[in-house]
């Protein structure tokens, strides 16, 4: 025969008022913690600066002597092609004007090809095939006071711009 766990069941009864009171207490504790979390998150967000830390749009890419005539060089990490021709230098933004993919330079064919949708550009950045609506953007290129080439990604120039050195 089974023996009851408690001798007198009337001693272990819990009133409805006590159960509802406990539930109300824990629910109100949860609400207070949630409100404090929202306020604390807002304070932390207020203390954190909203500045964007981007690389400078003006940067140096080396001396003119480091580029051979007829060369096309990608400046790694900056998204710029430096092209040197007999007449001078120019900088091309390495971003397709169709959807923003980075074109690849094919030395043997002397063209830029976009790997995303097949746009093709001549060495000077002019588009001749594919869905690209316009030529690649040219950037302002100047000679810094220390004798190195300096690119300004904030300034677009026309297709006829070349830096004569």
C-alpha cells in the first residue's frame, strides 16, 4: 500500500491569493528589469560616438618612376587603377558603372572586364560592351609636394584629364 508523502494534506494547501501575489511579484520584477534594460541600452548608445571611421579619400600611390609607360596597376585596398601612358597618368575608379563590381584588367587584351555582367571597357575606361551605362569614373590625380602621385576619390574628372609629369 502507498503511503502519502504528507501526513496532513490541509497543511500544504496554498491559497489562490498567495499564488497570484507571487505571479504578480515576478511579473512586475520582469517588467522593471526590461525597462531598466531599455534605459541602460539608450544610455550606452548615447555614450558611443556616431562617427564613421572611413579611410581618407585622398591618398598617395607612389612615385611616378615606379610606374612603367603603358602599365595599368591596381592600388590594393583602395579600389583605384593607375594608368600610365606616354602622355601622362590618370586614375580610374575600380568600380563598374553598372552594378559596382570591380572590373579585372586583362593585359593581353588591353581591356577591363566586369566579372558580374560582362561589361567591357577600353584602357581609358570607355565602355564598349555589356550593360554598363557609361565609362568608368576617372579620379583627380596630382603630384604631391613630396613628389609622389596623390589620388582624390572625392573629385571626378573628365575622360580627357591626364596628369603630365
